[in-house]
């Protein structure tokens, strides 16, 4: 079951991928076979609160390859916003499923973090449960702040072990920041922050009864076991949820909904794709936008989104915007939201996304800004000979590649519908929202 690009739902500025447990395991299997680096976050309410207060943490979660909902409040929040996530994918349940995958496919795992005693017990318990499981290595570094850790020693151990899956049990947000810090040096296909999952598997922390897990009361059971450590954290998380969730809910609910013809219109100006959205950004229109935007990302283009005629933007659309923005930033391209109507601006602010997007009052201003940014990049990158800039063959090849992408996109685009602007370009039409 291919899971290359699972859909996302944005809850308080974090894009959660709408996947089940089985789909998550299939995704991991797929990415191991690709051999390139992928970071997965098992995010709960504590992650959301940290992301609201820490822009670096929010950026990391928005650039993770997969963010799975490890906590019932996340599912409740998505449901409150009018969407739904398939299933809670808890890290404590995911790790044994991944161990089963490794035993079946001859993959290997590496445990980083947790105490040495719990790490050893967890490895032994998983080996007993899944004969043939290969633990490539374990390391419990001395407890220290992130900036004081011996990163080189940790990276050397992992590099020698060459695992297929790296499980990092340092707690949030330390484990996510450590992985993001070393993503370009880790030769591991799948890296996952698993928090206290190793302690549970080792048996040092007891799991709540099944009925409490289903009812979303597992936090209460854990707090009774460790009140000194968890009571303050859980209280702060609950207060954060109670403070910020109504803001996104109200901004979402106050959007106008019209049964009108919806669709997108794509045009191009230089190295920038301009996509105008008419009506509701949901359903088929959202899927068509996703395809057109991903084409721009894959071709290395900038993207300007014209929202002057956009009525409704749902949590799935917000998740898509976050993913597209992360993809463009990773390519060094720019992403602008232009001509937002007041209700869309309120939604961006209420959803804790104002810091992620560049916004402007007009499409022309966005085009001018992207053009100036590209010119600065070219002036900085151009090699010099005898005091004069040389014409770069790399730039020529990039332009040729973009031209090929545009021709392929045009060949696969359905017949255009009449757009309400007098421009030529690619048009897409969706059904009524």
C-alpha cells in the first residue's frame, strides 16, 4: 500500500498526516527501501504546546516527513475543526509493529536514549517477542542539554551500526531537535522520536488499561504513576489547549460557505507560478491545487497563491499549505500568500500559522519580491572572471528542466474552463463544494 504523500490535517499550526497504524508501518517500509533520510514525529498535545511557544519546534514538525497523532486530544481537536484523523498512532504501539516489520524483512533497529537498563530490557523483550529481530546497536548518552552533548560520538556509533530504523528516546522537544540538527549527516532511512516508549516496552512504566486508552484517559493513569514529573506538564498542556483551540475553531467557523463554482487557475510569470483559487479550497479543488503546487515545487519554481476570491479554507487545506511551503523552502524557493480576504487572515492567525507564511496585499508585489530575491541569489552565486560575472551553465540547465516540466504538465492538463480573469494559462475545474 503506497503512502508516498498522505493527506494532512492542521491542528494548531502542526500538520498531522491522516494515516492508520497499518499505513504508518507501510510508509516506514517504503521509506527504508528508498534509503534516503526521513524523520517521523509521534506528536501529542505536548508537541502542539511546544510548537506554539517555540517557532523552531514548529518549523521542525512542519518539515517532518510524517507527523502521526500520538494522543487523543489531537483527534478531538481535528474533529472539532470539522475534520477527522483515522486513528491514534501511539508510539508505544508503533515500536513493536516496527520490530515485527524488521524481523520479517531483515531490517535492523538502533536505540538511542533512555537509560541503559531500560534500553537493554526493551531490546531483550522485543527479541523474545519477534525472533530474528536485529538490534544494530544501543546507546544511552549521558543526560545533558542538547548543546552540551557529544554529538560526534553518537553519530560515529550510529554510522558504524548502519541501522535501517533509528529510535530516539530523549523526550520532546530534544529528540526532534537532535534529529533535525543531524538530518544531513544521518545515513539512516527512517528516524523516529519515540519519547518514553522504550521505558514502557522495558516494563519500567506500566501502560494504562485498554478502556482508559480508548477513552483518552491514559494521561491520568500516567500522572498517578509520576505525579511529581507529569502533573505540571499536563496542566500546562491542558491550559494551552483550552486557550488556543477555541481561536482556531472560531476562525474556521466564521468563514463564509457558498455553493458556487469552485476551481483553480494557474499562470506563470518568469520562474514563479501564480495559482488563483476560486470558491472553497476543499474536495476536488484542494486535490487539483495540490497537484499544481507540487508541480511547481518539483520544477524548482516559486509559488504565489492568489486568495482574493477564496471563500473557505478547511483544516486539510491548511495542512496542504504547510506541506507545500515546507517543500518550497527546502528547494530554496519562495511561497507567498497574496490578497487574503479578512476571514482567511483571521484563520491563518487563529491557526498559529502567521510565522510560517510570507504574505502580501497584491500578487504584483509578491512577483516583484520573488524577482528581486532571485536576482540577489544570482548575483551572489555567479562566478567572476576578470571582474565580470560569467554566464552559468547550471542556470541554463535549470531553465531547460523547468521548460520540460511545464510542457509535461501542459500535456497532462485537462481542458480549461472559463476563468473569471482575462489571462491565459492552465485552468482546473472542480465540482460544486
